[in-house]
C-alpha cells in the first residue's frame, strides 16, 4: 500500500460538506498538514464555526471514505483533528521567515522555456554564492526533477524543532521540491484546482527550506488559481516573466504581467526575460538567426517600462543539458552559461534596487 498526500486529497474530494454542497477539498476545509507515517494518516479539517453541526458526520464520512476507498489497513480513526476558521494558518508574511527573497518565475503561455530559465537562474544564483531554493509549482507538468538529475529522489519527513518537515532534495547547491517527487514519472496529475493548491501549500509550509537568500517558484504557464494561492500564501518579492520574441507569446506575456500588477495579486514585476532571442548554431557561434522575430521582448519591456533582465539565445546545448540533468548555467564560461549568469546578476540588481530606491511610481531602468 503506497500512501501519499495526493491520494488522501483525492479521497476527501469525494465527500461533500452538507452546509454548502461542495466537496471538502473544493471548500478549502482540508488543512495542508497531511501526515503519513507508515499506515498512520492524520490531518486537520477546518470548519467555519467551532460548534458546526456537521463536524461529527463529516469526520465519520472522511474516516469511512479512506478506509473503503484506499484500504481498511489505514490507521485513520481518531487521527482527524478539527479546527475552526479562527485558528486558520498564519498570514503570508509569517511563513518562510528565513527566506529573504521569494521570486515567482512565470510565463503567459507554455513552451517559452520558463522551467529551463527557472532551473538555470537557480543554478546561476547558487554559483554566485547565494543560498538558493527552487519550488517546482508547475503542478501539472513538473520538469525540475529531470533538469536537476534527481528524478529518483524521494524527499522524506524529518523532525525539525517541534514539527516534522519535508526535506528538499539538493543538487548543484540548490534545494529543490516538486510534486514530481510524489507521483510516478509516467503518471498524469489529474487534480482539480483546489487539490493542486493544497499540494502547493504543503510544499511551501511543510518543508524545511531553512535560511535562503532566494527561493524561486517555477509557476504553471498562464494565469490560474495556483498563482492566487501563491500570493495569498507567501509574501512574494517580485515576479520574473519569461517570453519568446514572437507576437503570440508577447500577447500572453502582457496578460501575465497584467495579472501580477493587478489589484488582486499586486506583485512587483522585476523584469522580462526574452528566451530563444535568436538561434546560434554550434559550428557558427558568432552568427545570430532571429527565427522567432527580433527583439520582441526588448520592445515589450520598453513599452511597459519594466527591465529587460536578459536575452537568452536558442542553442542546442541548452536543451541537451536540461535533458541530461546538468543545467547550462553550471559553466558560466560558455555562451549560454554567461547569458544565465548575466540574468542572475540582473535579477539581484532589480531586487536590490527595488528594495532600496523604488517607490511604486518610480521607473526601473532597463539593464544592459
């Protein structure tokens, strides 16, 4: 019997709360503290009022569902705690107190190389001496375990202080957590938005990230409730938006930037990364072929008055290094490694400039 938090969430999503008709996960009633120790499973259900008339029936239904849908061997009876809404989780600023900067890496659409940029940015920051972590929040397409050559890692719980916390995998000086560690490599993640959000909260709040200078969060492409969960759970320092030069990608990048700067999210945009800015063949390193258009990202950054943090060339070695689990940024002396190093330096500049000089109405210069 293989127990994991996603399986428990899937089972609890079959139970409806009589007060609203919504299932427990959709209603946000399952706290992100699912614990699994052998066959023992424990978690907390959150109710609006401490005297909710449905508490006993819902707890009983949850126990029955786990025993019948998963296995009668699961030790669940008596292990479901109950809390009222007044005891909800801490405010965002109280989480990850030891993390100095939380950077969201986002894209308006898929296929622009956001995860590749995230991985190489993390490696470049670590190479510059910063304590760095990377959370793969791309719940439905986790790729960071492969890029970091840790697909077989299985992060485990260890007692830290008075809590048991998930210990991130570590490679190339970067702490890494991904939903990909907890599902099969060939398995699709078929979760509703609320289940995905709860999984993300657990990877944030129940992990031993420790003291970090930078925690990068590789978000899913587009705009979704995953993005809202992030900004409601954490005090995000700023967002880095990745695009390619062609107009169809730029249009979606505008939407992503609009999401971060809108009233509901209100996260500063540190800048734009133009990925696949040009193609350079290995045998002609001095040549540039603008197969996706020329400097579209640069023009968009100027139009929106945000920094252009970097232009990353389309080079075969970037793809090959990612597939091999050895990000190109590991060697800052190559053309691609140097590009990611400049990107990391500009991200640091943007964070520091925003912290020390910028008010919301001041302009951020474009980095060269």
